[in-house]
């Protein structure tokens, strides 16, 4: 049975297929405090199941700071939660954010951009 956690940062859903879905709050400023908080929330939701494949839907965020990008790309905290990351880029703004993240931050976790949820989930579930 899936588990859900909602907070000021957005919604986390740990789906029945083992994928953790992140849906950021609309208009969020994703700074280092936001990044640390959402990873703490994910850790609490997953318990001993971490790390798992993660589907991140930033949606319509207002800002994504360099410090937050670095945290998601390099931190041991994020690696302890996510085994691989599919980043949904459904708008031109999120595509730009995603491309900057991949090119500049060079995440240590396997990460790919997707415009299609089905393709993203298939990649996440493929070992």
C-alpha cells in the first residue's frame, strides 16, 4: 500500500511499485533549507526501505538555488534516499532547470530528464 506525506514543501508518495515520487509545492523556492527538509521528510517516509528510485516533479518552482542543486547532486543524505532519479521536465522552465542541474552539478546518483511519466517510471524500475 502506498504511503503519502504532505508538507509545506510539497507531497511525497512512496508508491506500491517502490518508486518515491516528489511533487514540489507550486511556487516553491528550492534553497538549501528546502532541500535538506524534503530529504529528511523522504527519509522518514521510507524508513528502512531507502534508497529507492525517485521520480522528481519540480512543477512550477519559483527558484532553484545553486546550493540546493549541489546538495541534491552530491550529498550523502540524498544518496541514502535515492538510488536513481528521473526528473520530470514538463515545461520549458523545468527543462532549463533540469539541463542546468545535469550539466553544472553532475549528480552522483544516476539521473535523467523525462517529459513522459511512463518512460520515467520504466527507466526507474529497470535494473
